[in-house]
């Protein structure tokens, strides 16, 4: 329950079976469950696995992806929105913390923003740099000088990815065929890879949406 009370104000804490918390500037009252049932049914086990996999994925890459989540579910953090959006996706995944590989990320929502999905295609890859072609009309519409283009990439058979970013420049925006090259050493560009690339505004308030995509 959301409340707006002079008496409660911005309080936090518990009284009886009610807890007062603050979330996104709102005062929230939550009632504690007096009886907790945990029959551990098959459906509940599946739900836990779905959530646990999304949580584990966030633990691996959330520190990089967090700033790309600028379109959030009501009264949710970047983490909560990520887990909610991706828990269903990870329903079909069988990995655990011992067997996770980046191939499991293909198709997962990497970022979510109000600027749409960045139109991008792979140009050239080697072990030191990765180049992408962008859509000139879209870039000129949504980007400004000083914005950031961010890349997360790794081998599908590994469990870690490399991160790189570049700053949007005036010549890039003016180009009729914009191309960006990330200086980002990777172990082996000849193996199947997975990547995601997205745009963030300089003020950090907006971003594009992106998914993890395979490169074979």
C-alpha cells in the first residue's frame, strides 16, 4: 500500500505485522505474512529456478548493464525490472552456477529504454577490435554528442564477457554511413561469440533496448 501521511512521512521500520519502506520516493506499507507455506511443489521449484537464473545472470553482468535499464517497471529498481523481464526467458535454460556459459544469454533482454532498439549490424571482428555499422537516420534522431555506445561481448563457451564503450562524436552523427570500432581485446574472435550493444544518453536518463545476439 502506498501512503502519503504527515505522521509517517519518510519513515522506515516495522510495527507489529506492518513494515514501512521507501521505494522510488514513495512510502510503502507492507503486511507481513502470518503463515508462510512452502510445499515445494514442482511449479514452485520451476519458478525459483527461473528467478535464480535471472539473479545469477545479473550478478555476472548487472554492474555493466544497470545503466542501460532506464525504462523500469512501476516502483522497481533496475535489478527488479531485469529479473522480472528475464525470469520467463530463463525458464527454458538448464544452467546453474557451475555450468553457466554465455550461450545461455542469447535472446535475453540486456537493456531496456525509451529510445527504441538500436539498428546495428556487425562489420568486422578481430582479436583486438570490433566494428559495427549503425543506421544514420536513427542515430541522428536519438543520439547527441557526448552520449555513450556500450558493448558487452564474449565467447559463447565462456562465462565472462568483455566490456567497452565509446563516446558519440559530431563526425559520427554527421556520417551518412556511421561505423563505430571498439578497442576491446578478446581471447579469440574466430569462435562463436555473443554480444549486445546499446546507447545511453550523457545524462544517464535514457537508453536504447537491446538483447544478446549470437555471432557464429
